[in-house]
C-alpha cells in the first residue's frame, strides 16, 4: 500500500515478520567519545534515577558517549578526568583528528564476522550521536563546525560488511539532541527536553539527514533517540520511509514534546498517545509479562554504551546472564539489542567479545527455541525443583527453556498437560526423552550426560496445554 503522512495511514503498517523473527540485534556506539573512553562507574540507568534522581545521573553520567555533556558540568568526575588527562585548553573537538587517525585501523569485516558468530540478525550503528559528529560523508555537516564528520564512510563500510554476512542494517540517529546546534549542558530532565533544537535550520538539517540515510543506506530500522523537533511533520518522514522501504520498522523515540513528569528513567523516551511507532524501546529494563506490542530491550554489556576504560569484568554481563536475559525477553514478545562500544581504533575489547561469543555458542545449539518463535500462552513457569522456565512456540512445537541446569536428571514442569502422543526432545541431543504425566505436572527424564549450561531448551510436539493458575 501507499502510505500517507497521517497517523491513521501509518498505523496500518504492520510489524514485519523479519523483525518478529530476528530476536537479537547489536547496537554499536563508536565516535569521538571513544578516544577518551571514560566515564564514572555510577551504575545502571533505571536504578540510579530511581534512587538518586536525574541531576545525580547527569553529573555522574556512566554513559561514556555523553562525555561532551559531562565535561561541561563543573566539578563532574568527567571534567576532573579531562583536565588531568588532556589539560584545560584541550577541547572535545580536539578529539576529531585523533579519532580519524585511530579509525584507519578499523576492519568492518571483523565486526560483521563477530556479530554473525554471536547469532545476531541485525546491526544498528550510531550515525550521529548527541555530539553532532557524523559517521558518514553527508552532504550536510553542522553549520557550526566545518567538516565535523569521520574521514571514512563508517556507516557505508559497515553496511556492506554486515549484509555480506546476511545481516540486516538499522541506523541510529540522535534526532532530539545535537550539541553543535544547542550546546547548553543537560543537568536534569527539564534541560534534556529544553536541549532539543527547535530552529527551522535544525528541522531541515535533521530531516535531510534521515532522508539521506534512507536513500543511501536503505536501513531496515529507523532508530531515533531523545525525541524530535516539534516543527517537523514526522508523518511525512515516516510515509517517505515506508513507501521507500515497506518492510522497515520505526522505534518509539520520535516524541515531539516532553512527557508528563514522573521521574522514571523511561519517561525521557515515553511516546505520545497519538505517536506512531512499530516497537517500544525500554533501556536497561525489561517487562515482567508478555506484551501485546513488539518491543526491544536495549542496554550495554556494561554500564555504558560507548567504550569506558574504567569498566572491568565485574561491571559487564556474565555470559550466563546475557543468555538468560535473551531467553526471558524473547518469551515476552521482545527483542534484545545488546550494545558493543569499540575502542577508538575499532577494536572490540575482550570483555565485550567474550559474552557475545558465549551467546553465539549457546544459540548454535538452542537457537531453534529463540529465532522465528512467538510467545506462548505463558511466558514463565517453573519446575517442582524450583528451576525457572521460559516458554516460546513455533508451529506445533512448544519450547520449554530451563534457566539453569537442574539437580538430578528428572524434572517436573508445573502446569503442563501433554497428549499421549507427545514427543519430547532436548536440543543438542539425539533421540527422544521419556516422560509421564503426574497430575498437573509433566515429568521428563533428561539425558544422564546432561552438562552444565546457563539454559537448556526442550522441544515438545504437539504443544501441551497449560493448566497453570
């Protein structure tokens, strides 16, 4: 269909199967902030905001990609670090030649190969973060800063590499903030919304960028951040995108005004009631139940999206935690967009590579229970021994994923009623498993050689019915 620039027409766009099926994406935050690669170890967004408030968050921002803003807050840990490391006369813009020099070593093929091994289905690189530095050779650079862009076409080179490996490309663009147009430091939630440039010049600039990105790179995802200037008819932009790329998807962060005040960490990107989007984007957060709409949880492997040299192994997701997180999110109709923050030279630190490699190894055995699935009647369950279970389904199959290795080789799944002809298999093992119905529980004999793993996926055909609750 041809989409019109109206809410009613845009709402006719259905989330395409590819996005429902994909389940796992990679976010990439790489830019000038990757040169200092520094932020304090404050903690995760939602927890910090709830406990200490937004002003504490911005003054001690653990997101290294916010380095330029943190640098402007007097007495902030970032400002103190910067003065000690680079001196008082060294500006953020002085990182430009350092980044361009380091980026000459970058090999996009190595990124794409790692992402493929990790089981990723789509990749979303930053094209422009809040600092306004562009990572593609745009026809428009900021009028305030001449040639404020990377020497290499980072977006284009990465697009070619990931598509070579059969992955889709999405694009992140900071439409709400651009510190080359409005450099006022952000200290709280009010100044965050006030910081969105509203001039006709910026409206034309951001719209031209999005159309240029669409035409040049054909992204499968428009991943905007921190809202959008109020003077834009985003309906026209969305209609142009869908009419150009009908199977594309748009996130929920194009809000054109501040949400109602509440204090939650998610409210900065809370969509308006009449705002069109294809999927929601909780940040460092997930949902507790199956959601009726498509969503995508996004977070870093550590506390930051951009590379932060301060983070150690204790600040990163352990491989087992990452695997269980993905399973939980998928069971509730979500995707996981997990972030990598490369160093200035484009290398991905080992602390980030390790959990991704482990995730890929697990998915190589158990990916059938994740990819191309849909939520079942229930997302969560448990065994009588207390092991947590998550459910997904595909066709006639129900997948029951144990979120740990149970003690012993017999488990009873609470609340499942199976038909007599049901076959039960454990992914990664040959043959079928013996089972019996015991009242409202399904007891399954696991292989004697079952090894330790963060999760084990059972396939049951035909699907048992749920008698839980």
